[in-house]
C-alpha cells in the first residue's frame, strides 16, 4: 500500500474512533475513555499503557483510569505479552458481548440498590401503615407499600431479561443476522 492509501485508512480509522467515542457517551462513558476503546479496537496487536497514551494524547493517569473502567465493563481485556513486563490490552470486539455486559451490569446494579432500599424502608412503612394514629400517614404508607410490591414485577422482568441476555436465549427472540445475510 502506498503512503496515500495508508493515510486514507488512518483517517478513516480516526473518523470511526471519534464516532465510537461520541456514542459511548450514550452509555455513560466519557469520550476520552471511548477514544481509548477505539484505539484498541483498531489496534493490530495488544498495546501497553504507554502506547495507548501516545495514541490518544492523554496523561498516563487518565489512560490508566480509563482502562480500569473499560476492564470493569469487560470491553477491554488485559493480556500478557511474552518478554515484556508491562501490561498490555486488547479490545473486546464483539459488540453483542459489550452490549450485554453493559446492560447486565447496570440492570443488576439497579436491582441491588432498589431492593436494599426497599428492605430498609419496608419495616417503617409497615409500622406506620398498621399502627399510626394518623389516617393520612397510614394511607401514605399503604400507598408506598403498594408501589413497592408493584415495582417487584419490574425487577422480576429485568432479571428474566438479564438472564436471557447472559444465556444467549435473547438471540432466539432477536437473532443475529446470518453471515449470508450481511
């Protein structure tokens, strides 16, 4: 490939990396972390922190924090490179897997936070509902308890969705296209 063609490919990759960085904001990831992922996505081999830092023009600390975030969401994998003591990183290139990991993590976190809050407030609401001398307070507590019971249906549904995503069962309802169709 001549220099002009290489430059065209690099420019095309830069456009895609920028688009990835911008779309990751939708998922609560900063554009700078998105750029790190984009650089790794298009890398031909695992890159060290220093190599990533040079390509994204960010501080080493910012790249390190970004990599930690990407590792937690399983969008990046730390790999060992023979003959090198530094950590190296590769991008998980399966967007289906990235999507599922992101939503499963967030749905489980949402459920955990809300269920803990429910466990904390339910005894108080039951006490007020059953023993308050204030009819207004008892009615409010009963209304809130009903809301809690009704929200459990949502959490049951999200757990079934989460389990279907993790098991791959979701693809029987929403199949990936066959390679022939692409």
